[in-house]
C-alpha cells in the first residue's frame, strides 16, 4: 500500500476518533467543581431549582432529592438545562449549610489544591494559559501543516475529506475550548474580589469572596456570605434534612370538623447554627400566609401550630396515613449515623407533607458560580 495513502487513512481516522472523544469529554473547568454537590440555580425568571449537580459536555442536570409530580401528572426526577439554555441561568449557589461532612471535606480539599498547587498542576495551568494566549497562532500553524499534507497526498482518498481535516484541526486545540486567559483575573486567583452581577429590586448585586477559577463561560467566587430571605419547602422531608441550620419536628394530625375531615400541623424548629435566624412566615397555595416574625437565637426553639391550612396545601396528603410524627435532622446528627453520611435518603420512609414553605433570614456561607456575561470583576478585595 502506498505510504502516503496509509498515512492519510490513519490521519483521518485518528482525527475523527480524537474529535469525537474530545467533544464528549469536554467539560467547563469551572462547573466541574460542582459535580456531585447539591446546588441551587436561580433563573432569569426568578425561578429557583435545586438538586445534585450532574455535568455533561452539552448540559447540566439537577437531580431532585425526591420525585415530583407536575400539573399534568408526570413524574419528574431532575431538571436538565442544555448549553443553548445556559443564558437563562443568573447564578448557581452552593450553600455551605447544605453540604454533608463528606462534601465539605471534598470542597476544602479542592480549595487547598488550588491555593497550594503541585508542580504538575502549575505546569498544566501554564501550558493551558500559553495555548490560550497563542491560540490563533497555533490554529494557523496546524491549518498550514494539514494543508501541506493534503497537497502532498494526491490520492483520491483525501479528496473531499476537508471536513475530517477540519475536525483534526479543531481537536488539536480542543483542550482549551472552555479555557480562558485573562491577565487581571489570573492576578487575583485565590485572592478576595468583588464581582458585580446586575441588579435585583433596583439595587446593584455585589458578591465579595475569593476568586477560585474562570473559563470562557463561568467564574467561581468562594466564601461569600449573604444575608437574604430564604424560601425552604416544608413538603420535602429530604430537603429539610439536607440543610444543617435547623432541626425540624413535624406532627400532622386529622380532626373532625362537622362532616368533613380537617388537618392540623404542628411544627417545632430548633436553630443549630451559630447565627441568629429570623423566622418570618409560612406560605402556601391560595395566598395562604401564617405570620411568625420571631428571632431564633442559636440553640433556641419555636413551636408553630397551623390549624387553618387551605385544601390546596393538603392535596398530596394521604389522610389514611395520619397521624404523622417526623423528626427531621441532618444525617450526621442522627443517633447511630457516621459523620460522613450522605444526602441519599430513602424517600419512601418520608411520606409527602403539606405544600408549604418557610421564609426566613440568616447569614449563609455560599460559593457563587456566575456566567461571565452576567458578572463582572469590578474590585480587588485585598492588596496583592
């Protein structure tokens, strides 16, 4: 077989193979940090979606803590956002109080590796930054080389194989496809910065924290502290156990009200955090609101009795299973549980609860992941 023909066949085959593998394994280097962590995504519409992050080359998936049934009766276990819809995301939060001890260790280990990189990690970053800085020059050089190979291979095999040759060209620099080199951001890696991210209710949003990483599409800011109103769904027992700030004791009972059956709910909340928690109210469907306005200091408890729940809040309650008496605390605080307990609860143990939400304020530690087209590094937060 002609050597040029053999080389041409091998070149085209390897180009197609490498291009396919790179395309399916190419992940954003910022979002890779979130794989396996429980996160909350805030969309442009104001909607919030939470779940365990699963990352693909062309999408992210948030896996719910328990299945949900939508208005059409379909069972939903996750929410998928494809690359084309990434612009719908305003910010992704990784709240520290929603991390298991095991995931807290994972997070701290990754931060330590970033702050004190080994020689191979530094060499890899330097090489990547070099390739990004000279991406155009490298791209043109590879294009020139492939053009000369194509001219020398006068066989009929390579004629009409321009698409495969282009794939080889793009695959050669595919490793830096989501990488970026920004001298200012590189200067502030592992240092405190302030990032502006648009406005909310007419006020500029600023996130102050440590710049960990950036790519062409995303930037990550660690160790931010937010004092904002939070909305915690009381209908999801797994979700209540996932957060570490509060312990819950919920009792749901039925009572006779004339010829109909009514449902009462008694809710005891204990503050397990080192920060005060301002409990504002409990909300539900049909504009239901139960005002509380109580400040819960560390270690203190409050008991709330709900006797006027609307029928819509009880639509997922199995009356025959009442009364329910549930103590919902983080797995590592349960008797007989190890400190590295996971968030993979057995949902069948926890029947559905009334469709209510708890609104509260507190200071929460959080890692922020912002699309670069919606967040701008505005200030340094320390002298470097």
